[in-house]
């Protein structure tokens, strides 16, 4: 074990760990960079690799371009790059919130959507898609409305789940699930009463997740939320460990589980809301990536939270590439691919390793 | 460190679970709480490790009010083994023991930062954050961080060795047997470096050898101990003082064999008890039989 890894392992034992963290994150960081470049290069209209690198460099350093490169430059910088970056941000956000929610409700089956936030966002998004609400906001209407209704859902779920003992896992899951049904009913009603088939299709696309609407404008808020949320959760990693051991144990170790859960709820709901607002409800990433990462690095949240965002980012960049390429020029919903790719990969890993999801 | 619980009452949802509990544990004493199921033993202990807030009364550690302390300050003085011992995720034994260091870690928020936290702190010039705070400039700060983590590791390794579980460090906590788990949880409590140890039924689900082991470990830790126990012979054999709780009130206290009289055992537990002497050690043991129903009614103590 290297010195830096030893320092990082902090209070943990002197025992050899499952995988050295620093090399792993370095490799994943490299893979993410390569994936981003590939994500820009691959798509319905091919851009040669040499041109991709040249155009990316030109955009970063301000070089001059010839007239006939302008079209490719627009594809790379205005369409592909924001989309690919957003895919990475969304993937990282879903993975990290998945980790936090699983620890928060102490349930291996939980994912970011179990809190009802994304169903809430769907109400806002579909109000825009189907009913043309908030048309004054122009291109921002969809994201703003989705984020706004995600926050509203967060307040509702929080208020309904709160009890004298703060937030307890079961109340939180049950409230989130029940509210999800309520929100879904509203969405379904809107889809059902929409007379335009095209709009219903767009609504469906949103519900399954898509990065097709990505522009540079949609990146900053999502990126800030994901970065801020990840930093906060990483700082809370030890408390997440303790929370996973149970509320009584947490109390004995000086952690007020009810209050911590409230804090985590707000953070994860804000990140989920920001991510869902720009990408729709992309399923499976938030459930699968945390488990995938735990299989490799163990349950220690400092390690899980260092690796999960990178894995989530890489995964979603490639899933988005597939969604663009497989049926080009048509696009597949991202949620379909996360499931098709994720399920077999997940089952395979699960069978190969002696991983206990939560009990043996 | 002595523990004084004064006039403690607890209410949950309007029901008063325990009434005016007053008990004391001198420095280094092992104090047992015994009583039938539902008598309020756990409730009293949960107040002691802050899982519950009393409706009235105080818990004093060395004369200081526990519930007025910062949560972590309390956890540095008092460690506990609650009855739950579930882990939802597959932590290693070493990781479980390391959790005991949480109350001792300074850091941004009560967290302590992972790789990202560290990277972000580095990027932000480690402004005012965390462990480097007391350690002067950035350079020495990272040095002291190394020391702190080495200390913590040594403490955790010592704790595991003291309970005879050093060889388990890399195993998954969920793969352990009940006896091993209990040892590891005691190691976690020891890693907390507390002055007081609170145990709620620490021998539950353990075979007899492990029961004796666990209680010997607890005794040898040299801490002030407050333990709820079901097995009255174990309680009598391992505690300096016993408090008997029935229906939320303390009904007797004192040296074990002054307290556990056949009369009290019939009244509180509804059993007929005989005292016998161990043929070799001479220690007093209790034998139990069912109390006949009409015996009961004659005494008129049982509903």
C-alpha cells in the first residue's frame, strides 16, 4: 500500500484492503476522459477521430478553423460535447445519490427514485410537454418546471414522513413510494388526456430518460448540484457508515440518525431533482452502480463515494452513445439501455463474487 | 468515571415507560439491571446512550449531564452495545471497529472526508477545515493527519486483539457467528476509548461458553459498566451491584445475593427459586421452577 493510500485509509485497520483506492480512481478518471472523447466522436454523423481531437483542442485553446470545419465544429462543441458532459454529470449524480439513499433508508433495494422526487419532477416536466405550461420560460420551461416540481415533491414527502423521531427508514420509503404513485397518477392522467400522439411520445421519452435536449445551458446547474452533493456526502462518509449499522448504534457513536437522515434527504433530493430536470427519469443507474462499486471496494462509504461517481459517469456516457448509435438516426430512451446493458452485467458480477447485499 | 441516573422518567407517545429511576455506578463497578421482559431495562439504557431523551431526570457522567453535552463528547465517554446488531452492508470487521473512532475525529462536519473531501480541501487551500486546524501550516497539517490515522489504526488493532479477534480483521462482519459478532462489537466499543460501557443483553443468542467469555471481557475492560442481563446467575456472578426493575420502577438494589431472594424472585419474575452452593467454588447459584398458580394468587402480586 502506498503512503497516500495509507493516509487515506485513515482510521481503518492495518489490514490489506480489497482494492487500492488511489490507483483505481486514477484509472477510472483516465477511462472517463477517454470515454468523453469517444462520446463526442461517436454518433449519427461520423466525425473522424483526428478531427474530434483537433476541434476539441481548437475550442479549448482558441485556434483558428477553416470555413468547411465550421459544421463539424458546431456538432462537436454545441451538440456532442455538452451532451456527453451532461451524461457524465447525470451518471455521477445518480450513482452518488443511489449510495446515499441506500444508506439513508438502510435498504439495498432503494434507489434515488424511491423518495418520490423523480415522479414529482415528471409532473412538472409533463405539464410542459403535454399542456404547454410555463411557455413564457421558452427553452428553460422544461428544466425549470421539472426542478420546481421535484422540490415541491421533496417538501411534501419530507413533511409527510417526518415524525417525532426525525425521519425513520420505513416511513421514508413508504411515504416516498406512496407519493410516487400519486404523482404518477397525475402524470398518467395528463398523458391520457393529451390529444396529440406526438406529445405522448415525448412524455414517454422523458419518463424513460434522454439526454437529447442537452445544451451548454443545462450543464451548470446540474454540475454544481452533483459536485456540491458529492462533496457533502463524501464529508459525511463516516456518518453514513454508522447510519448503516442502525439508529441505536449511531446514537451510541454520537450521531443523531433522525437528523442526519433529514440532512441527507435534502441533499439527495436536490441532486436528484437537478439531475432529473435535465435528463428525465433514467432508471437503474442509481440502484446498480452502488452495488457494483461495493462488490469491488467494499462497503466503506469513503471508498464507495470516491469510486461510484466515476463509474456512474463512465457508464452513462457509453449508454448515451449507444442510445444515439444503435437505431441512428432515431434515438433509444436511455432507460431502456441502462436496463438491457445493466441487468446481465449485474447478474454476472453478483454470481462471481461473494457479495452480501444486506444479509446473508 | 461514575454514572448517576437521577429520577429518570421516559415517555413515548404519552405512555410513561419508566418512573423515577435512580441508580448509581461507582468508578469501575459492574452494575447489572435485571427484570422481566418489558420492565424497562432497555429504556433506561437507551437514555444512557442517548437513543432516547428522558421526559424528566438526568444521566450524569462524572457529574456532568450527558444530555447537555455535544453528542460526540458524550460518545467519547460512554460506548454502548445496543441490542440491534444488524449491518445492512457488507463491512469488514476492521471497518466496523474503525467506526468506534468516529467520536474522536475532528473534521469538516462530523464527517471526516473521503478522497473527494480531501481533494476539494486541497484545492481550497485547506481553509479552516478539519484536522489541520490545530496543527499550524498545511505541511505539518498533513503530517499530523498521518499520525492521527496511525494512532487510530493502532487503537483499533489493539481493541480487536483484546477481544481475541485480530484474525477476523479482514472478514465480512455479516459472515461472523453470533459470538464473533459480539466480540467485534465489544472491540468497536473499546476503540471508542470510553470510560463507561453500556450493554443491552450482551449475551443474547450466545452459547454458554461465549456468554462467559463476553462477560469476562467486559469485566476485564476495567470500565464502569451498566448492563441489562436476562440470566440471573450470570448477573449475580459478574456484577458488583444489581438493580431489579419491574414495571418501570426499581424495586430492589444491592449486592446480588442480598437482592435475589426467593421472595423477590417470586414477586417480580413469578418463579420459585432455590439457592444452592456450587460444590467446588462455593458460589451461590439459583435454581428455578415454575411457581404454582395458587401460590401466586395467595401472594396476590401477579395480575
